[in-house]
């Protein structure tokens, strides 16, 4: 998994509108990249809505946001439209971005072991250097976790 001090990996992916988003265009402003397991699921919705509800506070603190999951562009579009998120959601179906950040890991739920996205938030400075990694994301207070750092 990416650590504090690591550089923002080079990547490109499609947002909810099918437009290409590249990491090189995200340099110059503080950046929050949050990974969530699946669009339109209860916990992921709580997290994404908390970030959306607090978007103006995050923006005022100088952050731009980017959500990433392994969903299709169509699923991301549906999720994005349903809740009118003010930030892009990346559809990373081939897991290129997910694996570059190191969040594709073994998980355990109800005694079952499987591979999946570990909910994680990465914060980068204006130069694309990772300044914080939030591994224990609390969906209901995701924005507070970012702002308290």
C-alpha cells in the first residue's frame, strides 16, 4: 500500500461521464483520493454522501476529491447522478489504479476470505506527495477525518 512520502502514481481512468481523468492533471492542488468497495452499497453511500455534504469545507481547506472503485462507468454514473456528487468517481474495472495504490487486498467478512478493495483514503499535497493515509475510514465522519489532519 502507498505510504506517507510516496509520490502520486501515474494513472488515467474514466470518470462517471466516460471522460479521461489523469493523475498529472491533479497536481498543483491538495488531493484526496478515496477508494470504496462498491457504488450504491450502504456503507459506501454513507461515506460518499458525507464527503459530498462537507464538500464546501473540504474545498475551502484546498482539497480536490476523487473517488475510485472497480465499478463500471455506468454504475458510477448512476451513483453520481442519484446523489449529485460534486466530485468525480473513477471506474477502475481493470483495477490498474486500485493496484497501484495497493488497496486490492485479502478481506474477511463473516468468516469468508476473499480479495477486494480495502476502504482507504489517501491525501496528497500540491506536489503530489502523500501526506496522510487513512486506513480506518469511518464512513459517517470521513470528511472530519480528512480535515482533522
